[in-house]
C-alpha cells in the first residue's frame, strides 16, 4: 500500500499533516496491549489528557516518561513531596497537582492489586470479555464516546481509588489499547489489526 493510499483510507481523526499523530494512528492506536505496566501508563496519560487534546499528550509523552521514571509503578509509588514538587516544576509534563497526585496514587493502587495477586491487564480486559471487540464504523464520528463497558470500567476503577477515569476517558483508553477496534472500515488499519494484531 502506497503512502497516498494510506492517507486516503486513514481514520479522519488523525488528520493528514502531523507526523506524530499519523504515526500514533498507524502504529499504536487500536493495537491490543496486554502488558500491565503499559496499560497503567496509558491510563495515566489518558487521565492527564482530561480537558485537553490528545495531541498535546503525544507531544509531551517522551518528556512525561522521563519525568515519571518510565512510568514504573514501583518507582512512582514511592514518590514523596520532593518528587511531587519536581514534577509540578517540570515544563515537560501537564503541571496539574490533581493529575500528578492521581498518577502517584494510581501507582500505589496498581502495586496493591499486583501484591494481592490481581493481574491488572486481565482485570481491565475482563470488561470486554478478554477479547478485542471489532466495530464496523464507516466514519470515525459514528463511534460512541462511551459504552456500557466503559461506564462499568470507570465505576470499577473509581471504586479502587483511581482518578481521572470517567466513562469517556475509559472508552478512549479502550480504543487506544485495542480493547475495541474503532478504526473506520475504510481505514487500512481496520483489517490489519483484525488479521495481524489480535
């Protein structure tokens, strides 16, 4: 498939001019992710996105990874006031005290779950029955902003103590980590993910 054919068939939400957004769409978005740490990182990043455009997070993602020690829950869970102050002074991240606190607290919850024998990945994937759901939207705008599954996931996350994880955020998370394949049917990635990544 040529680059022009890809551009014509690509989901409309990523546009045609920003190489970072296009690469994210082509290489990451909708690809099933099962690694518990990677899922936690994505959930944290989606929480930081609340009220912002995803491209803002993408542009800051590498700096955020550095600032948060590679989103290693073992390290982030031990952050104290000095780390919190360091983060809130770091222009590479979204400097929201509530979101920084949510990330640190989320790392502690992640560790508690792991230490209690719970698999964070299996738990999250249970909201879609453990398998990616393939949707058939001809236009990306037809996809919902939340579903019964994202509402259930949001409630369960909040019950555990996670923050910035409402049903719209959790649905965006589910789309991004491949729990649902919401690439529009005209997008070259729709069939590729069905065939190769699941």
